[in-house]
C-alpha cells in the first residue's frame, strides 16, 4: 500500500478517536446534569438501573472503540517509511501504546465509579 493511502487511514482513525472522546465527554456531562438536577425522580430504582446501565455499557463501548482506534493508528504509523527514525517514532518507542491503554482504562473506570456512587 502506498504511503499516502496509509497516512490517510491513520488520519481517519485519529478523527474517529477525537469523535469518540467528544461523544464520551458530552454523554457524561449530560449524565452529570441529570444527576445534579434529577431530583426525586432519581430515587426510582428503574431510573437508577437505566442510568447505571448506560454509564457502564456506554463507557465500555467508548473504551473499546478508542483502544481499537489507537491500535490501528500505531499499526498504520509503523507502516510509514522512516517513522521509527522520526522524533515521534522514537518518543512512542519509549512510551509504548500499552501506557496509553492502561491510562484510558483507569480514567474511564474512575469516572464510571464516581457516577455510580452518585446514583446509588
């Protein structure tokens, strides 16, 4: 595959990652507003269950999508000629993708735990 095509695929996956981060952020801000202004309606166990389900499943979906996008980007970048010799390639060799994957899981887990604590 030519270099330009690979670079376009990497750019597309980077845009996908930016969009999932935006979607995650907007949905969780919306949830915080519901939790903050929900009032007595949040005492209903059905509402609590539906919010908790959305929080957990939505977060898992976003986390999986983000992880897949990061793996695709790294694979695409490694296919580019000279990437390993570039400053970015050398930096990523020092900080492998696993570091970012772990940080993503930890941050999402902490957000989910905080939201679930606010519900229950």
